[in-house]
């Protein structure tokens, strides 16, 4: 019999998974070969010891108090608070520096310079608007320009 097959049969015998016919054949083989019988007895003891150890619950080790104090529970909250304060400080400084910047005195070279429209008298505008049809585009333009001219000094 092959050594690997014999070992597999001995393990199955120790676990109680052999059929009665195969177990009878294995007992006949072990009776003829005493060295295989000794190896089978040792393997049986090893399997029973391993199964008893696997059935026991695993032991847990408690950390000593000094180790626990090295890792505070709220470390993540501290990191978030630091990140939030950094972002808030960056936003405040960005807007503070942006508000302090001096305004441009000269217009950009590519921007067209538009002269302000001369002020239009309110009465003339009202008469011109009344003369136009109510839903016309011209009336909307006239009202828009009159509001702009009233706002200008």
C-alpha cells in the first residue's frame, strides 16, 4: 500500500469517517505490518489532540493600560478638527487678501471703452414709451435705457 494512501486512511479512521468494510481491510493491513500500526497509533493521537484543540475557544490577550493610553479613542476627531480649522483659515485669508487688493486704475487694453449715455429726461422717456405698443421690443428697450439713465448721476 502507498504511504500517502495509508496516511489518508489512518486520518479518516481517527476521525471516524471510514466505512466498516474499509476499516476491516485497514485492520488486516495493520496486523501484517507492525510499523504501520505504530505510525497509525501516533497519527491517531495527533488527530485527537488537534481536534480537541480546535474545539476550544481561542484565548484573547488584553493590552496593558500603557499601550491603550498611547492610542486615544478620539484621534480621528482631532484630525478632522485640525483639517477643518486649516480650511477655514485658508478661506478667510483668501477672501481677506482678495478684498484688500487695490482696484485697477486703467482699463484693460482689449476691453472696449464705452462712453456713458447722456442723461435723458424722464418726461421725454415716458412720452416715448407711451407711444409704443405695449408688447413691443422697442418699448422694452426704451424702459431698460430709461432705468439706466435714471441710475446714472
